[in-house]
């Protein structure tokens, strides 16, 4: 089944990209819990994260680690929380969320929306630390 993430990978849908290589893409969540909330995906459309080949899963975590360090520097947060839920979009992905307290990563909270200029600015700031 085609996913919105596959369309983002192909450039059919715009995204606030923060990092990319030949196998992975990191981009801002358009309905974030916090400013700088980023999604990391494999470019290959694989539904469930634990269906990824071991090497691909490990490499994705290493890619996510680099992005998380950049998010921490760009946002000044205490930590970058990591979540794998996998029900929203049937394409393996990891949430990287800047957090200062436990409730910052509460997915039952209302999602935030920021103007395009703020999204572009935070994406550029994260990129600058990679």
C-alpha cells in the first residue's frame, strides 16, 4: 500500500527535510508534539519497524542518533525522546521529540502547528548542526 511517507521520499509531497542519505530521510512532523519533532524513516517502504532487516534497523538507529544530537543542539532541550508507535502511517518510522519534561512526549496531548516560516527555520537550524 502506498504511503504518504513514500510520496515524501519521491518528492511528490513537500516536507521540511533535516537529513537525508541514500537509505534514510528525516523530516519535521507537520503535527508535532514540540517544535523540532522529527520523523526518521527508511526510504524503502516497509510497514513495521521490526520487519526491517537487522542491518537496516541498526543503521537507521545510527542515522537517528546523529539527527537527535542535532535536534538537541538546535532546540536546547534537556533530552530527545524516542518513540516508535507505528499505527499512524504504515511505513516504519521513529519519532525524535525534544523534551524537557515527561509530559512533552505525551501523544494524547493536542498536536501543535507552527507557521511555515517557523518550520523552515527550525529545519534549517537542525540541519546546521549535522
